[in-house]
């Protein structure tokens, strides 16, 4: 197997004791072994750190960092990015999963095609890690304009070449901070889609973005453009509207339903 360089996996965590062990195991099961996993705990009030500790002790590739105070996912991701040593940056939230070939296949896709920024298809799972029968794909090629129009990549599927971008840090916003990251990356390189399902997104967990209504999500999108991107009111409303329209298009074109075989 080719060694494409070290992959730094960015994993913010808050109160995911129930799931984070499974998440770590999905990283340890990777067929590509040259990685480091940087978990930043955001002052969890459950047993998250106790769950992670044995993995840190047994696997030197896993690091557990802690925020001094509860600060949110943006601050946690920024912290992990500052600590990252890898050529490649990948993202995996503490309740999501990868399939074993995720890193190997995505790295090969990027290196062989000269891509600096990519994402893949993924399936949705529930709290019990069972497939819900939903597969999400996306456009083959996302330009800067396309990324502004909508957040096409699932966070757990994204990888980019840090040597192409340098250190990236995002605005401290409560929601859509992963999207804020993709906007920064898309300014320097287009994003390319690997049409293989290489990740699993846990949908519907209490407190996750998928459990909130449209009104709340619209407010978060507006804050992304107005606060994180520094746009005026007119531009912020425009891009929020574009996001809503493209969200409808995504459901029609890129969300596929299949029968789950027990």
C-alpha cells in the first residue's frame, strides 16, 4: 500500500460517551494506518473522557485534548487544527463512523487526480447504528460559487491537503462552523466528489442540527454569512436564500432511498 503521508483526523467531542468508542474503533479499523486522531473534549459532563482514555493509552496515534471551558465545536476544531501534524486534514465527529477503506480510497482518489479538496457519499444511521435507508451523494465538482450556494459535503467525508492551504481557523459560531471551514477551503481550490459511500452520519441525536426546525436553521445560515463571513444584510439574505433553494435541489437530486436488509 502506498504511503501518502500523515492524515490528521479532527474530532470535537461533547457528551458523546455513548458513541465515541465506536467512532474511534472505525478509525482504528482503517486499512490506511498513517494517521493521528486528535480528539478535543469540550468540557463534557458525561463519561466521554473516561471512555477515550483507554484508547489513548493503547494507541499512540490517538490524542485527547481538553478545552479549559465549554466553547463549542468551532473552538474545538480550531484547537485540533493548530495541533495537527499531518499533510492531510480529515474530519470525523464523535458520533459518526467511517468504513474501513475510507482513508485509503479517498487519498488515492486525491493523489492520482491532483485534487486538494474532496468529499464522498455517506449513509445515515440511527442511535443504534442501524442504517435508515438514506444515502447522500453530491455534485461531482463544486466550485467556489457552488460551495457558497450550498454546503454539499458531509463533514465526516471531507479531506483536504493542508500543504495547499496552510493553517486554517474559523469564526467562533455556534452552528455551521464546518460549513465556514469549507468556504475558506473552497476559496483556494475546487472540491471533488468521490462517488463511493465511505462514511456513516448519525442522524437525529438529541442536540444535533438535524433535530431543529427550518426557522432555526435559517437563522443559523444568516449568522454564518453575516457574522462569520462579514457580509452585509443584503448579501447575507441572498446567500441564505440560495442555501434554501439548493437544499431543496439536494433532496430531489442527491438524497437517495434504499431498502435496508436486516
